[in-house]
């Protein structure tokens, strides 16, 4: 299963971006293979779409704070040699029954509800709290409008005039994996809305491409592949965000929902809805105005699969602020990009974003 989770990391999140997911109520135009048809010895979750297996396994690792070998025999994932695997099946059945009997089948209760990142749930209430201590009254400070937040973001990046001068951007740096290993990574961006990411591993390069319309993946042999719909939306959001003044064109609805803390800094929380109903949250630093976090989630049969990307260490390049550190997170795993060089307005041919590009 470790290899499967690595695959989801390589293909889904090479560039990162906001999520727009196929809603559970949408009609499927193609036959979807189930996990039971695709993998060995899938019992409780045999009817779920096979493409959800990676996300579901990642949810388990994050919810319990464990690695795959907590339940599985490494390299022989189908074996039932560990009692924890059978226990997990019973717990999944229990969780599904709770949601069916109490929430009309909605996944209101998940593994994380009770485990909260621990292998074994705690039945003891936390101590050290004082619920009777007088709490400060909540602040009634008025929030800025969404237009004010976006305008401040554009100004923080360098202003509309400076942003309009940028037509291409080539980024070089390293992708730092979940195990801390760094490998070379290059990002090519071109307006309007094109992006290509090449991550060079010892066994070969992995490439993801968005040409403004479609998304492809390419392996070191030049073989092309397709991302699922939710993965493709996640990837191309990064290209769309190259034009921050057009945020309200990406989302059909945006509203400032409140203030939250990212680290030790306060940020305005913007709730955004995409054109097909996907929900996201964007966090803008209250003082600087810069985008510091994006959060979204994808539905699975056992609950929502969360995804988060954090932007930091902004530096000016030709008068435009560019994040030099980007960190992605999914349940049980984080990885990042460390930028070492940025060049703007150099020639990047459109042909580079073709599916057949090498």
C-alpha cells in the first residue's frame, strides 16, 4: 500500500492547487470499476470505486497516526495475517452502521471522529481544562468584503500593473518527499492558464501537464496517462491562480467567513464555491494580504479526504512576490517544494504543454 500512496502523491499533487470534486450525486457516463473487481481480498469496501482506494488508505493512516504496516503485511497487502486488519474491517462496518442509522447514510462520523490521530481511541475526557473560567466575549469586529481581500492580495503580490507584465515563469528547486529526500523539480507556467511540472526521480522523470484545457501525466518513457476528474482540477488550480485578479471568475461564490490562525499569524478565511459546486477555503494573511493556505476535500465512501497547501517565504522577483516554499498535506503525509531560482518572461513555447512533450 505504501507504493500506492506514493503514486497518489506523484500524480495528484505534483503542482498542487484547490480541489473541485465530482459530487456524489452526479451521473456517471462510464462504467466505474470497483475495488473488489480491481484488487485482491477487498471485503467490506469491495463496492467502492477502485480509484478511491488510495485516498481511503491515506485517510486510515492519518486518522490513526499509523503506517500501512499497522494492518498490512508489506508487499503482500492482500494477506490477513494481522489481527489489526480484521479489527479494521469491523470498525468500518460499525462506522457505516452509525452513519446509516443516525445520519441517513451521510458520512458524519469517520475514523478520525474517535481516533483523532491515535491508534486507539481514548475513552477518558481530557483534563487540565476549566470550562467554568470566564471567557472573553467574541470580537464583533466587522470583516472586510471579499473585494477588499482580493484587492489587498493583488497589491501584496506587487499590484495589477506588475502582475500584468508577467507572461511566463520558470521555477527551479527541489521536491522534498515525505521521507525528507529531495529531488530536482522544475515548473513551467504560461498565461493564460498553462502549467507543466517535471519531478526527476532516480528511476525517471514524472511530468504533469495542463494546457489550459486538458491535463495529462507523462512518465520517463513518454507514455501519457489521465488523472481522475478531481485530481485534474486540483492540479490545474495552480495555473488558474497565476491571475489572482480573476479569482472571482474561478469561483461562482466567495465570502469572508471569519478569522483563523495559521501558525502564530491571523488570516482571513474565505469560503469559495466553484462553478460545479466544489467547496474550498482560502486563507489570506491579515497583515500582509498574501495567500498563505488553501484547503479542500474530496468525498469517499468513508468520509472526506482533506487536502491542504501552504504558501510561505514570499520573495520579490521582478517586482512580483513569489512563494519560495510550498507545502502540501494529505492524511498521514506531507511534502514540499523548495524554490531556488525563478525567471520570468523568458520564452516558453506552447508546444511544451502538449501531451507528447518530452
